[in-house]
C-alpha cells in the first residue's frame, strides 16, 4: 500500500498519527518516499501511483473518485493560503487555491503552504487570507483538500476513523524539527494548527458544494495540476 504524503505543516497531526501507529514500517517508509507538493500528489493519484492521498478539492469532485469525510479545512482564517494583490499569478503547487481566488474575484499572486505561512507571519497586512475572505462572504468553512482513495478503501476508511478518535499531540522534538526546517517558530506552528480541522461534517460539506457551484459558474477551464 502506498500513501501520497503532502509535506506541509497543515497535515502534521496526520503524519504524527501515522508515525505513532502500529502500521508496518514498510508502509510508513513508502509515505516518506512519496512525499511532495499538492500538485505532484494530485498527478500521482490520477495516475494511480498512490493508493490514497489528500488531493485538491477541485480535483476530488470527479464522480469517479472515492472520497472520505476527511480533509484539510479552515473554519475561518488559515494564514497559509494567501494572495498578494497585484498582477495575477497562480501558485503552481495548488489548484483549489487558484480557483478560490477567482471565485472571490481577487487578483494577485497566490501563495500556499508553509512558504505562504511564513510570508503572512512576516507581513500580514501585505496579503489577503483567502479562507478568511471566503468565510466573511459565505459564512462557511472552506475545504482545501479531501482524503481520496484509489485502492484498499476499507483500510483507509478505518485509518481515517482512528485518526479522528482523539486529538493528536505533536511531540516537542517534531515541532522543533519543523520549526528549524521551515523557519517558523514552534509557537506559531501550534497557533496555525489550531486553525485547521479535518472532519468534513454538514457545514463543511455545504461549503464544499458551494465552492464547486461557484467554480463552475466561472465558465472557465479549471487549471491543470
């Protein structure tokens, strides 16, 4: 079994959960070998090179894709999906965030992930938080990615249920490791993770469907990953 790992802080609780689990070391090692950016993971999922992954919401809407009620969600603001007003420029690492900027009619350069978080923390007034802009307009959470399955559905369904049973505590040594690697303080990482949730419930599903509807109304081809 092969899981496609997005190497961003927003999925750190899930990766710690996998690390602490009783799953075989071969599975855990495969996660490390497959880790990459969202756009690359989307491509690997599409080619069925991975059994499962958190893939961009805009890609997950295809009827042929099986998804679980688990994702990367911002209840309100998120800090790591931002736009700097000015000349339009997509972030090649993402699809959903580029479409979200269009849905919100915001022009500028889109940044996502840990790089975006660092930029925002350095100068929050220079950027618009896209999740915050979405919430202010529609009063709904925003689902950036969904946990989708190519193979071994029952295994990954059980895994997702186990993950949601109790909050995951990030060990201090892992926080410090990510702090050094991403040049973001451990305290800011903890604050950031408090903005992220993972269970797709009624409100999240409503927000997801509204996003799909708004994206289709643009009457444009979605950016390819």
